[in-house]
């Protein structure tokens, strides 16, 4: 099956829990304030309940071979858009059509239990990733080998150094063959030797993926790995096009 992503007039709003008559740093223009800040989405006021519009009327499509880089200031909507593409957040308006299995490499250290061994944590993290018992068993030896933890794999996770924990988390997170790969910043881990190994693995993941979407402030990285750039500002598309046209 060919992978594809279609986004049509997509918006995402959050309810504000408390009504506020005045938002510092904002001026009203009708019911929609004009943001004076360089970060965040738009506050939308109504008689019922004010909302924050994190994503505003986005439309684009991606097909096999596309590598899309997301750029913009902090709070521009990059991570929120990734969460929507991963179908963790549901849009409040518009349509999202995703064809293909999605592997989202967010929060790769999530779900580890300090008292459990490294081996047991592979199982637990695999279940969080949605892997079947068969898939976990098939990937177990390869994950252990790549992590280079050796006999420490059967030691409690709480006994690991920060670098050892990062090695395990990276080895589990990247033990996939993605159809659609979503990245919130480039992932690296461990000491100098392992970082080179991790970089090679990430490049292979990107090459093997049908579609990749990555949010990053590293423009040099995006020039090397992407063919399209989407520049977000206040949750809107400021510019979308080839890398050379958007970031030079």
C-alpha cells in the first residue's frame, strides 16, 4: 500500500477553562485578537467560551518519497501538527486522511519502569508502541544487540547511567520499519561512538520510510533530509514549498 497524508482546511482549538476579558499583549479586532507575541496560536473570543486556536486552516498533501520539515518559532504549532498527524489529537475542523502505518518517535523515554530490568522494559515499551507479543519477541535480540548493553540488559533499569538508559530507549524506538515516520526533533543518544551509530540508523529510517515529517530548528539538518518545508506561524501556514525556496 502506498503511503499518503492529506490535510484539508484543518484546525485545532483548545478550550480555555476560565473566561478572561483582557489578554495581555493582545488587541481586539472584532472577535479575533491580533497577536503581539511571536509565539503561540490565536485566542478566539465568543460569548460562550474563549478558545485557543493552535492550528488554523491548514491544507497540504504528502505522497511516497516526501520528506517534510516543519519550521517556526516556539509555539508556532509544529509539535501540535505532529500530534494531529499521529492521530493523538483530533482536529476540531477540517479533514485528515492518513494511508499507511504511522510510527511516531515522540518521548522515547516514556513508560520505563525503574524496578524492571532492561529486557522487561523492552516488552513494556513495545506494548506502549502497539507491538504484538510476536513482534516484541522478533525484535528483542536485535534491540539488545544494538544497545550494546550486554549483561546489563537483565539488571534493573534504575541501575543504568543516563547514557545507558538513552541507548536502550533509542534502540527500542528505532526498531521499526516505518511507512510514515514522524519526528519531533532529530534523535541521538549515548557517547561519541554510539552517536555515530545512532545517526546512521536514523538516516536509514528516513531513507526506508515512505513519508517523513520532522519538526526541527536545525535548518542544515532539514536541508540534508527534506525535500519540502512547511513554515508555521501562529498555527497558520506562512510558506510551503521546496527547501531552497523556504529556507534557502
